C-alpha cells in the first residue's frame, strides 16, 4: 500500500504518467513529473487546511462536550439533593405519624398534657392540637379510639 503523496509511475495509453493518492481526498495523475509535483503541492495545502479545520471543529466539539458533561453532573447533583430532601421529608412524615400515635396512646392511658410534655420533647402547641383532635374523634366515634 502506498503512502499518501508518494509519487508512482504508470503507463496510460502507451505513455508514461505520474500519480499519487491521498486518503479521503482522492487519486491524482498528470502526464509529467513537473505537473504532478505542482499538483502535489496544491493538494498538500488543501489537506493541511482541511486538517486545521477538522482540528478547530474537534476543539469546538470537545468544549461543547465538556460543557454538556458539566451540566449533566450539575443536574445529577441537583437531583440527588432533591432525592435527599424528599427522603428527609418522608422521614419527617413518618416521624410525625409515629409521634402522633405515641401522643394518642398516652392520651388513651389518661395522661394529661403536662405529663405528655414532661415525658416527651414534643412542643406544647402540638400536644394541645393533638388533644383537641383526640377529643373530637373520641366524641365522634363514641370512645372507639
């Protein structure tokens, strides 16, 4: 296999011709050595310009790729933070339900608000609200609670 720009000789129509090939550019031929050398210089310039263009396009592509990767990482980080917040919120909801049930159980045992406040770290406002709900449910359901 010939290298790019390597001049070779061949016979065409009984006459000596010269040629060279350039991968991805084509095969070039001329009837004289001077013409093929001139054509080779011209094609070398075109190849050099094309390679420079490809390099510029590659730089743009890799820059864009880096920006997109950075953006994806940022979105992934944001999504993980939202997931953490969601789990924390779910844990809070579970804790609130458990806390509510604990207070209701203490109220069923006949404990006063002061006793509940002394034995838990639940705020007074919450205990008072739960007492009110407990009393309403107790009267609505006829002591089923």
